[in-house]
């Protein structure tokens, strides 16, 4: 009798999440039945689409205690990051405040727009991180200048899962006019309280990290009192989203994002509990392998482990367990690159140490994992 084929478990939720069933239902309803154009003023199909989009704005805004008109829908966090960073160019030049601060562990969707500003004559400070994977707020305090227009530090690192001290960084910025942006692709709807800090001016959101479809996201732009931030659009035509992101709104995707955002808040406790349980099981199974975990584990989100096993290269490990589990060794956006992770290198690792690390990430929808079988397979490689 033939042995049963092992079932591969998806453990790469930091790259993208599965669709939440309730989100999927709403998505298909608005794709197939309520398919009106939100901009159509002359009939009920358009009116209902507009109402659905406004409801989604409320749902996304509620996650961070923002207002409906502070939500700009985009195609995802990459576009949101570009709009937040490059959209300030005109204001920076007109005021002479052409200094930008970021961290060395940001996603390429932040680092590359900032590189573009630097090529245009902006001054850039890239904050180092500790060996435990986070920005020391005192380093930001020393880097601030009167001409600093923007500080961009992510909420949670996509490779290590380490939450950055946004509240402490926001306190450092108290009284300084610099705009504070965070790429919240990995933490929005998961780490709730942090993003409710009103000193965080701009928040980038990606739908496919919170169980909504790919191709939709948001940039939340808080007003300062009655004043809106001086962002300028990157593309033109149509005037949608207050002129900052023109184009016909993808109603079905937006409604799906709104539903996912609302569910993320409602189910937050249960989701964390499930993720913590999976984490505890994984770490117990890996104990026998003497693992080396990346980053301060007290600051890591409950659904992520970045880990290395002595003597094992990450690429070889991924191949060896591919029939059991789908894991990665870094950001999906750089998975075709064989260079060591810039995040792990920024934390002080050597090339060999960085190349040994794999990222394992799960979610509340992940079925039970046979962590012991995974650990046993890894043990045979040593």
C-alpha cells in the first residue's frame, strides 16, 4: 500500500494572506451583482456603489480612529508609500525642508522612493537598528533637523515581525513639524492601539495582508486640526480620491477591504489567541534543534518566526521541507534575489548568518500544523 502523500501547509502569510470567507462572499457579490460605478450619479447602481465605498471608508478609518474623509483608496501599500513620500516633494521644495528620515530595515516600497528623492537633491538620514531589530527612539531624536519634512518608519518588519516603537518615536516628534508616516502593511488590523496615535500622520495599508484581495489598499492621511497635509498626486485624470489618486474606484475590492478591516477589529482577540497557540507549538517543536531566532521575541508579532538552524542554508532548508510546508527566506518582493537580506544585515548579521534564516508566518486560518514532523525533517539535514 502506498504511503499517504504529506499535505503541504501554507506558512508564508507575511507574503500574502488567504481570503477570509466572509470577505470572499462580499467581494463576489459586488463583482457580480452590485457592479455599479461609484462615480455614476444618474441611477441607483451608482448610488449604491457610492454608499458601499463610503461604508468601507468608515470601516478602514475605524481601525485607527481616523475619519472617513482621511482615507484614500489605492492599489496597495506600495502605491500608498509612494504617494506619502513622493507626494511631499512640492511642499518640501517650497519650504526648503528637504530632509527625510527613514530606517535601514524598511521595505523596498519605502526605501526606493526615498532613494529617488535623494537623487533629486534631498538629504536622507537612514536610522540604524539595534541587533534586536528595532529603531532606538534616541537615535531619531539626534537625527531630527529643523528642515526635516518627513519621518517614515514601518509599524512591523515584514521579515522579522518585530514591532517598531512607533509610540515612542511619535513622542520624540512631539512639537516638531515633520510629518510622520508608517508603512503598516504588516501590522494594520493586527496591532491595533499603536496606529490610533494621532501624531502618526500617514498610514499605508495593504488589503492582501489582512485577508482581503490583492490590488487594493489605502493611505490614511490625518488632518492636523483643520489642515490637510500638502500632498500632491503622482498621476492625474478624473479627480477621484480628492484628486490624489484618480481613476475609477474598484468598488468590489474596496468593499472587501472594508469588510476585512471591520472583521480584523472584531476578531482581533481570537485571532491573536490562535496565532499565539501556533507559535508556542512551533517553538516547542524546534527546541531540540537549538534554533536562533531573529529579533527581540518580546516585540515580535504572534504569527511570525524568523529562525536559523545551525549549519543549514535557508535555500536548502526550504527545498527539503517543501512537501510539508511553504515558507520563505525574506520578502516576497525580493524573493528572486540571492543577496543577503538587507534587514538582517542591518541587524548586524554576517552574510552567512543572514542566509541561514527562514521566515515562517501563519494566521488564524492556518490549519493545525505538525510542527514535530517539520522539526524531524529539519533534524535529518544536520
